[in-house]
């Protein structure tokens, strides 16, 4: 490896490996080993009393792919993503455009909208459970209704999606503001001289030049939405009748792996979700050249 290097270059290379070694070791232990171990466990069944693994081949995959519970959980996850991703992006984009202008108190407004990102998930869940409470919740008292926001299977998934949108707006907004500040002001000045209105400038200049940022947010938020767990875990009680219509596939993985002790089945659920995300990511990467405008 160091055959053609001088002594000084060899020492420099050795120090370089020394400094990157902790990161490499951390990746191997915390990332690559869990991936390999999860794939292995997906072909196994946990032994009696949680001891050891018994190799059972593709039995777990057959059970997972033929289970209605798996497909229902995957559909629940997709429904959540269909609410969180588009609405979280659209609202954040509007806020970013407004807060990118020179207005009084701009920094305060930015901080307020970003606050949900730094709030503890447990605190967020507690507040929203109180807001959604059927008897004493603020929403029902404010609108004089008696709606079971998180216990009615027909609307519970929408209620969870609303929390997801509220939680992620600040993160998306900051990224959009960063993208907006990279757009040269000359474009808008030239458009104004040509008589283009603010709305026309938004669709003909802002949206196209912001497409790289938008694509990044869409891709990362799809992955984030498909791996949602903590929100559903803390808002939905195990006794909630709407849970089967709301629980995500990661929530189902938690139930089988840590509640039921069937780590092989749980690992298989994760692998199925991973393959699904890889397929979506592959499709998005193919679409990037067609939908993203690179200036």
C-alpha cells in the first residue's frame, strides 16, 4: 500500500488512517454489523425463551408477505406519507417565501415555526393527545364537537398526519429559505422590468430554481415518513381501537421484535420496508433529471 511513497508520505498516510479509524470502526459496529445481523435474523426464528436463533429459511418472508397485517401497516405508512410529505412541503414553501422577505420580526417568526423541531417527541405527543381528547380536548371544546380524533379508525390516521405536518414544517422551511437565498436577485429584477407579477415570478423563477432543494426535501421526507414510529407509539395507546388502521410498519416491527420477542419476524418486516424504500428511491433518482432544474 505504501510501496511507492516516501517516508514523509508514509507517516502522513498512517496519521490519516489513525484519525479516520474511529469513524470507520463506528460505521462498522453501529451501521454495517446491524445491517448484516438484521438480514441474518430475517432467516431465523427466535429460540425458546428468547435464546438463540433457529434457521428457517424463507419462512419469515412467506409469513410476512402473506399477512394482511403487514400490508395494512404498509398502507397505513403510505397514507401517513401522503399527508405529511405534500402538505408539509407546500406549507413550508409558502412560509419560507413570506419569511424570506424583509419584514419586521422575521427572526422571531422563523424561530416560532422551527420550535416543533427542537421539542421532545414525548412533549409533542402529550400536548396533541390533550388537544385531541374527546371529552376535555381543546379542539372539541373550541368547535363544540364530540369527535374521536385519535380513536375513530376513519379519521385517526389523518389526525396523526396533521401532527406530522406540524412537526416537520420548521425543518422544511429552513431548507427552503436556504434555497431561496441562493437564487440571484437579478432574475426577479429582470422579470419585474418585463412586467411579470409576483405570482408569475413565483411559478416561473422561484419554483424551477428551487427544484433541487425541493427534490432533496421530498426524497428525505418520504424516507422519514415511511420510517415513522415515535409519533404513533406515543400518541396511540395499545388499547386504542384505531391502532390497526394507524400503526406503521416500523411500529409493527417494534411489536413483534420487542413485545412479542419474535425478532426474526420483526427483522423481516424491516427488510421488506427497506426494499420498498430502495425501489422508491431508485424511481426518484431516475426522475431527478426530468423534474429538477439545475442552473
